[in-house]
């Protein structure tokens, strides 16, 4: 037990893999060699489209299902072996929790508190933490979805866990409910607890997450501090607007100088360009002049969409991502190649068989 509280990561998985067999005998790869690192303290978003393996991963971390292969640790302890020791330090909401409809919120929590040997004082404390004190005496069945979810969170806080795992906690909530949950997660992170929150909607976690793992088809596509992910993308992306007649020539001039170029509508998006001036110089050398040239703020949303646009279950259909066009030109430019080399790897590993 001494080690709990000392490891650098709250959660680590290594080559974690899980396949399901459907009733028809078909094998579904739900988690395909997942290497996940969740640092201690703060809010970590576990972000991926529906069907990308978030719930499956969380269920494995909680010992609810067994992986086919790979390893996991939670709070520095191997899972599932050390589950009995770890479980009291972890609070989780994976499925809709069951509460008694004709008990009040407070009575429901008292039941749970007695079951795990926690005082009534703690019940009042956690009700306060989720701002349910005033409604705590009302029957659970009268609660809004947001209040139900807050009560569920209060229940996970009873044993004062170091690590909280919430699987899509804002599903079905209205904007006010989403904000309440978000504030609560931020508060827990600020207290030094680790909160792992899964979502398929970036906007619901973007403002609250300190760090993020973006997954698609059961593998990690990008991971790190939200600010670093955005900064890394920012410094490397330049958007160039040119007269329509120069677009194709500019495309080839930039490409032959080693830039990674994509046409997007009437502009070119140059990635791998550390310095907008270098892009401008290349164009000037070719006798081409830009209407505008902007180092772009990619934003986490764009990164998320780009990384996951081919990662929806069943293949290549696109989610509402940026529309990518090739530049106009008589001959038509060559294929622009994959701007995301990690994507093809993730896609093929998703189809791998054991
Ligand atoms: N019990 C199950 N039996 C068969 N396939 C499943 C089962 N649970 C999940 N899957 C499949 O595994 C993949 C990952 O699912 P899941 O972990 O629920 O993703 P997410 O939580 O990211 O939406 C999906 O293709 C899903 O259809
Ligand atoms: Mg899920």
C-alpha cells in the first residue's frame, strides 16, 4: 500500500488489447494495443469518437472485464492483481448508478456510507461539494438528470478517492448540467485529485482538461498537455491565400521545397512550416505573391477532428471535419499524401487479429 500515492502516473496501460466476440461469432477489436498515460493530479480527458474503446478501457481498468493481453497499472499498482488494495482509492461512474427512487438523495448516500463505513458527516460534506445540500431531502425520483449525475458523483466522493473515473458523465445533460459537472471536475482537479473523464465531444472537456489522450479505434492517436498539443500544431501550420490563377503553381512550388501542402478551398494549408517567412520566401522565389499568409491557431477541435476523422467505426466515413480539396489546376495535383502518418497505423492495427 505504501506505493499508492507515490507513482508518477495515476494510470498506465501498455499494449492493452481487448476483443469481443459477437453472437454471430465475429470478432470485434475494441481496444487495439492501447498505451495510455494519465498523470497524477488534474483533469485528464479521454477523448474519442463513439466506439473507439473508451468504455472498454475503463471497464478493464476497474477490473470489470479482463484484457486479452497487455498490462495496466492504477495508482502504481498492477491491475487486476492489486485491485482489492486499489479499489478503495478509486471512485468511478461507468453505468447509470442505481439509487432508490423513494429515498431522498441524502438517504441514498447514508445507505452507501453505512455500507462502506463512512460517517454521516462525510455525507453532508459530499452533498455540499456537489451543491445538492438544499435538494438533499427531496426524493431521488424528483431529481433532474443533472442532479442525478451530481448525486452519483457525490457517492463516488464518499470514500475520498485519489482517482475519479467518469465515463461520459455529461451524456444527456443540458448546457447548465454540463457546466455544473465541468465545474465540479475542475474543483476536484484543483484539490489535487486525478479525474479521468471520457467523452466523444471535445467541447465538453476542452475547457476543463489539463491533459488529454485522443483515441481512435482502440489506440492512442495523441496524448499530452492540452496547451502543448495546441502549441505543437500552431507553430507548424500556415494558411496561404492566393489568387485562384496562382494556386496550383504555389502548391507545386511549396511542395518541391519540402513543405507538406494541402489545398483547402481557395487557400493552401502548409504544415511542417516552422516559419511563415520561409513559406513567403519560397513563393516569392517562384514569382508568386500571397494575398494573405497566416500562422494558424489550430485549436484542439481541429486536432481532434483531423486525428479522428477516419477513426469512426466501420471505416472511412468522415465526421464533420474540415473539407479538404485539392488545388485547382489542369493536370490536377498529385495526391497530397497522408498528413497524419499515425492514422494509417492506427487504422490497420484496429483490424489486426490475434
Ligand atoms: N459487449 C460487447 N460485445 C461486442 N462488442 C462490443 C461490446 N462492447 C463494446 N463493443 C464494441 O467494441 C468497440 C468499442 O466499444 P466501447 O468501448 O463501448 O467504445 P466507446 O466507449 O469509446 O464508445 C465498439 O466497436 C463496440 O461496438
Ligand atoms: Mg462508451
